[in-house]
């Protein structure tokens, strides 16, 4: 037993000597010139100072309107639920009939379908017929529908979502484009869909359909934006950035350009 005790004491002493020698060597190789920091201590303090996400509202909620209060918003979002299924479908009828399944909604033939305030159809047959006809007229060969942010408010009998549609074209010279639509679906106590409101930028849709929106985006990105950045830097360098000087430029610069183009020769 005494022999074992002596061996254990010797091993502990040897380990302490090796650790001390190693620390001395590390100190000689990496001198402490003040540039090294205790990152573990910094990270610990940073973590303690971080505020957990979603624990308190961000912004000014000092309002007397009940629907804008923090408690109402949190209670509303706690009740919102919608299971995501059927991410993509080809054809409007397939999409409509499948997007109602997660909420067990039914589709009677009678419905008030508001197409962006430009037309109101009363039956699903008319809705599907209109979609088939005008897509052919616009040179759209196939539509792939995707759903985003599917939100359900049971207390209001309302479900709404962002609809993304990929439009493939019938002819090679027509551009393929994506478009986003906001869809509101209302239903009754029997879970029959009674009304659908579709909202989107109609002018933007037709510009995308004809390829003008893509051309406009290219011109803005490649030509207008670089010139606008150069103008902003020059304007800021003058030190007289104010609404009056901005209006003077709007009048002065076009006048100079018109004079240079038409009257300089």
C-alpha cells in the first residue's frame, strides 16, 4: 500500500511539472503584449446582453385602439394556424381544390369571386373558364401555382395567403415570368367557401406579360441607377442639399439638355 501511495504521489508531481513547463513555453512563444483578449469572457458578456427574440414588442405600441394593442396582436397570432401542403400545382382548378384541403373547406359551385375589382364571377365554373381562356389569349401555356404565408383566422372565418404563379409561355419570344397575388378566402359556418378576393397590380402583370417590365428593370439597373448614384454623390459634395436646390436642378438640367440637343448646332 505504501508503495502504491508513493507511485501515485510521484505521478502527480511529474504531471504538475509537465504542465508548468508547457505553460512557460507557451508564454515565451506568445508574449502578452495587450493584443490578446479573453474572448470567452467577451462572448459570455455579449450573450448575456442579447435580448431574446420575440419576448417583447419592437416599436411604439402606445395606442388606445384595441385591435392595435400588444395583447390583441399576440392573442391573434397564437390562434392563427394553417398546415402547409401541396406546395405547387399546375392549373388553377387543381390548385384551388387542393389548397382548401388543409383547412377542410368545401367548394360549392356558387361563389363570389372578385378579380381585383375588374370583374366579379358568381360560380367556380366561370372562374376556371375565364382562367383557361385569358391565359391562351396572353400566350401562357402553363401556370405553376405556389403558396406562401398561408394564414388562417378561425374567429373571422378567413384564410389568406400570397400566391406565386410561374407563367410559362406558348412562344419562344415571350418571356417566362413570376407574379405574386394576394388572395383572401372567406367561408361560412359550414366551411363552405362563399367569397374570394384576389388583389394584384394589374398594370404590372400586363407589363410582365409583354416583357416591358423586364426591359424596364434592365434599363433601371444598368443605366439609370449608376447615373443616379453619380448624381447623388456630386449633389452631396456641393453641401447645399435641400428641396429648393433639388427643384432648381429639375428645371435647370432638362433645360440645358434641350438647348444642347436642339439649339447648339
